[in-house]
C-alpha cells in the first residue's frame, strides 16, 4: 500500500478549499452583477470594486495556470545534467541516463521525445525506475519506445508500484533490451574499471537492507529502487548513488511550498531532486508521465524530466 502522510492530506484539502472559495466568490460576484442588470441597477460598482478586481484577477490567473498545467507543462521535458565525482575510478567515466514513471496510456505523450532526447545524450547506461504503464492500450508504444533507446554498456530497470499492483502478470520489459533487476547485481566495466548496479523490486523493500549488506566500499555502487523510502535504511551500506522516482515532484507543486503530495513514507522530505544522506547521493526523478485517472492530468511546477549522471574520477 502506498503511504499518504496526514499533513499531505491536509495540504491537498486546504488547496482545494482555497480554490473552491475563490471560484465560489467569483460566482457570487457574477451572480450579483446579473441580478443588478435584471433590476436595471448599476453593474459597474459590483464588478469593479477593489475586492472584486482582486478576485477576478486571481480567478483568471488560476484558469491560466490550469490551462498551462494541462496542455503545456506535461510536455516540457527537462534534461537535468549532473557530474558525480568518485575516488573509486581511475581514468574511466560512465554516463548514466535515468528515466522514470512513464505511465504510458492510450494517448501518446512524451515517449517519442524521450527516445530522441536519450539517444542524443549518448548514454553508456540507461536505467528505468518503475511505473511504466497506466493502460494496457499503451503497452505496444511503451515497448517500442524502450526498445529504441540506445546504451553502449546496457539498459537496466526495476519495477514500481504499478507493476506490482496492476501488471504483475505481464512482463512489460520483454523485447525492449532492458534487463530487469530484482535483488540482482550487475557489474558494468570500461577500460578495466567497474561500477556496480543493484536493483530492488518494489515489493522487496523488506529484503533491501539484507540484500545490500557487505557491499564493497571501494567501488562505485548504484542502487535502483522505485521510491526514496529506503534512503535512510541504506545509509552507511556503501551505496554511492541511489536513483528513484515515484513522487512526480508532487505533479502539482506550489511556489515556496513545493509538492502537495508525494506518496512517500518520508512525505515531502525527499520530494524531488538531489539529496545527500551520509555518503549516499539520492536523486528523486520527477518522471515523464502522469498518474492515471482519476488523478488530475496536469503538471504544475513539476516538469517531466530525464536525469543524466556523468560519473567521473575525482575526490
């Protein structure tokens, strides 16, 4: 079950109540103006008072934001590039590109843009961190897009909560060239130097700490898991880079506040982007798709993204 923190429920409720109050007030003002017109009384005073103008402005701004969130931001894919220095490499470097939360459904969204963008980045490794499919109608497009991604040294993926809860009977990655990691480890080598990638399926969280015991601390170790929920459990176990998604950056975020809801056991603590927990760098990817209906099909201040990590020698 995906956790919802009480304060997140409260924040969503407050946000919806504010919207309801704003548009309720606007409706009252328009209703008063209509009554005044019917009674042949001056309408201007009703619609142009200082309070009325503030309400009109906020209502129009809200509509503009809703239209932007519905028709523009969900398609504005952002590429975030990061350089990660590690003393565990001598001369070799590795470029890892992370995609997450595609949520493919009946209507095409960012799949084609994802393929073009990822391949233009010329990754050594592509990793995918879960929640690939909303609707079975999107499965052919999902497989076609994943199959077209190029990576010189391999493509690796873990499952998300959608794969566990909705698609456990399907192999969504079959024929795509991705290797699914479920309590598995792969070593990726270049020029005689190696990094390790550890993958943990969404339904294996209780086994995670045991699985990761005894990691060599003199190697660059990458953990793939769908959510940020394990970050404090794996602190000190030798994970250099922990890559996840799941939160969508809230999908709707507010200025100065951030994500309204993350469905993470840590709430807003690790809502999106980069965090440092002990010796581990955590990256929470906002993903490329949208939560399935009946969730609002919008993004606001939480652009879809592709994350790029250049792992290079250094202190």
